[in-house]
């Protein structure tokens, strides 16, 4: 019995990696980090403990949603080797070596770590609203895929995921650092929200045929091409929010230009320029285009985090 337990635990970390889809965990962790640093720049000092706890909590909550999604796909028998994207770390329960019990343990572990760091954050900030939104975020992460009526079955996933994963997490992290509500926090969080909508939309568009008869996504409701075209007004809102931050003088001109360079390179050249011309879904579409909005999230929030740190160090020195 002891040897069997040891053998199971020995390979648990490797198998867990294939279920958690860690690369998308940073789709929440990085916005939380850059949002917190943005809020810190508004005041000129950073609360390091709160920033760390919030980033850890956001990362864990995203992993909870990813794992719950894998559990549902396995139980509903929705995945097979034909749906394999080839992305390392996203093999899942069907296409990899992980077992269902691995996913259950991961879910409980992430609930423990994310919930614990979140409660510690609430204790430090003494914020009832933070506790309320944290509890609601956990419920949203789990019920995304699990439960009698998971909302991934309906054409609301892009909006709900965008709100919780990108917008709310970024806003609350910035609010904890700034200590007050303000329009700059709203505009910066709106950018993060739209990035997440980009990610979810690209995933749903790529799974247009695979999801038919299984769940109804927004592309099924408005049409394949319209779903691709809808990204244009969403991008315009994102660019407006970024420009609003510049005119509010909370983003210096050089950081503003770097943001535009990232939008152009990662958003247009490496993604939407070719994506716009796709007329119908094809088998490798999800594999080819799925990671591209994720790279936009990585680059924007990664570089913005570095810039905010430089700005904070400049004020300190």
C-alpha cells in the first residue's frame, strides 16, 4: 500500500502538468500582476505581500477552471485523440497519462492554495467586497464546466470569462494597491477583459464544428464570420481605453507607444492580419490560432509589468 502510494505520487507532478494547462494560468496571473503594479504606480509605492498573494490567487483560480473543464470533457466523453492540439502541457485526461483522480487532487490543491492566499489577502485588506468577489470568482471557476448547468454550454462564456478572468481580477488587484476606485483602474482592467474575450472567442471559433451538438457558443449564434469580425469593434474599445490612460496622464508617452507596438506586432501582424481572411473553420485552425491571443496577453502584461517596476524604482531612487 505504501509503495503503491509512493509510486502514484512520484508521477503525480508530471501527470498534473498535462491537465492544469499552466500556460493559460498566466492569462490570469499576469493581468493580476500588471494590474497591481499599475495601481502601485498611481500611488508611488507597492504592497509586495498583497501583490504576491493576489497573483498567486488569480493563477490558482484559472487552473481550477482549466482542471474542471478537463474533468467535464472526460466525463462527457467529448475529447479524443482527434482533438489533440499538439500543445505541450494540454494533453488532458483523454490524450495524456493523467487519471481522473489526478484532476480531482489538482482541483482540491488549487482550491486550497488559491482559497488560502485569498483569505489571507482579505484578512490583510479587511475588505468585505474582496471576500465577496473572491467567493463569486471561485464559484465561476468551478461552474464554468462542472455542475448540472455549466455555463460553457451557453453563448456567454466569452463575456463571463472576460469579466472574471481578465477584468475583475485585474481591477481588484489594482484597487488593493491604489486604495481607491478611479477611472484609470477601469480603463486598464477593460483592456485586460477584452484580451480574455479575444482568447475565449478564438477558442470557440476554432471549435466551431467540434462544439456543434455539444454546446452553443457565440459563433453558433451570430455565425462563424461574424464572430471573427466582432473582434474589430472589441479591439477598437481596447485601443480607446489605452488612449484614455495616456490622456489621463497616468501612462507616459513612451509606455503608450510600447503598448501600441505590442498591439500591432502581437495583435495584428502575428494574429489578426491572417485570421481576418478565414472564411470557414478547418481542422488545424484551433491549433494554429489558439495560442496567438495568449501571446498578446503574455507580451502586453509581461512588458507592462516590467515597465511599471522600472517606474516604481525610478520614483524610489
